[in-house]
């Protein structure tokens, strides 16, 4: 039986109550304990009702066959294990849990050998030995990954710096430029187009930009700096990229982009939208016109260039002209 995160929190709370000999837990007390655990661990304020807790007790009896007794106390009953040494955490995994763990190991094995996941090797070995499981010998899922990408060796160091709020001195080299030194307060890592980008506050640029991104493959060296870390208290990365494709976010308004797409191509665009704002405007036997509302950036241009023989940019005019200039430049270079 599959369980979600909130059910697991409730099961753990009930398990703690059932093996506590110092208090009698009636159904109302169990509801209160579950709701306190949900608030403390998941921030849920609404909580659950008595019926849900009763269903949880039935589920625990079904999943783990818990030794639960119901002791009368007047017209009510309180709940307690008849073996106070029992806990659901001490029980072997059931068949469903073993299958779920097996699938997880299959997936995690795909990341073996990647520098940023070197810590996973020992954990997987322990899982496989403890539960007598083995990762799949033949891969069944392939993830897009370029193990030869420069900069992957910095991933773990940067990740730890974000978690530990550690300022970094980064020696960085843009394409076609000399190396430069940046004092950087790291906030967020994002992958796009098989490359990793680090977002944070750059001391050298903070008067002009509250956020800077650096490609990991252009980093030459990293050193820790023992200076106060400036926290990110103004950018929510969960929605920061909503208005763009890729990682380049300009400080400007979104624009309405109309694209006329050949119907031979459209099924691919329909099943894998260019952007979350994608809407169908019109259809005819030969083409479908879609609308995007987003910030126009270099990544959008590059994406559309891959389809340019089957797409016509209807609006805005300045974007169409920009794309025509890039196409004409490509023609001139290859003529």
C-alpha cells in the first residue's frame, strides 16, 4: 500500500502514542497528536479529523499488523500496544516497500560516476547489502547527461557552499575574455540545456544587479572566503524562471509572441510546449498559430532557430527582425 508524506507523518505520530506507557491516548488525543506532528513537520494548520485518524489506525493494522489493543475506560477506549517494545520502525519492509526501494535504487544507480553524486556510492552499497537488493545490471531509463562537461567537478563544492551559506571567491572566464575574480554569495543551482548555472550575488556587480548567474563550465577555480554571507531575501526561485525559457532573466516586462507553426511540426510543439504560457489561437488545414507570454531572451531565439523552417514569427515585429538578422547572418556565413 503506497503512502504519501502526510500519511507517513501521521503513522509515526500514532506509533509514538501507542508505545507510550505514561499516558492514555483516547481518539481525541490521537487526533491532536497527529495534527501537532503535521504542523511541526509540514506546516499544515488545518489538520485532520477523527475519521481520518481512524482510517490511519486501520491502515497501520493492515500494513504492519500492529499489536494494538483498545482498553475500555468508562464509555471510551484508549489505544496502546500490548508490546511496548514494538514500533513500526523496527519492522522489516513489506513487499510493496521493497519494490519501491528497488525502483529507487534502479534510478539512483543511473547517477553513479557523476562527480556531484560521488557520496551516493556508499549509500547505495549499504542499501543493497542491508535489504539484499541489487541495482539493475542493464539500464532501463536513460537521463540526458554529459559526463564530459567541464565544471562538473565544482558542483559538490558549490552545492555545499549554498547549504552552508559560504561566500566564494570564483575565478571565472567568459568565452573570448580574460579570467576575472568574483566574490560570490551563492544561492541557487539550475540546469538548462545540459549545462549547470550558479545564481547568486556578485560583490563586483551588486550595484548594477541583485542577481548574477555563472556557468559552471566557465569556472576555473573556487576558494572559500571568510566574510559575512548576504542572504537571499528577495528572490523566490520557485517562480523566478516562470516568465522565461532558460536561465537568462532580463528586468523587463513579458511580451506577447505569436508563432505560426506548420501542422507537420505542431504535434511535437503541442506535446512538449515551448513555454508554460503556450496557448492555441487559431487553426487551419496547414498551420496552427500559438501565443506565448514571456520575456524574450537568447534562449528563446536559439530554441526557435531549431524549428525555423516550419515556424513563422507573426509578432512582435522587433523579434521577427532580430531573428531574420540571425538567419541572414547564418546564410552569409554558409554561402
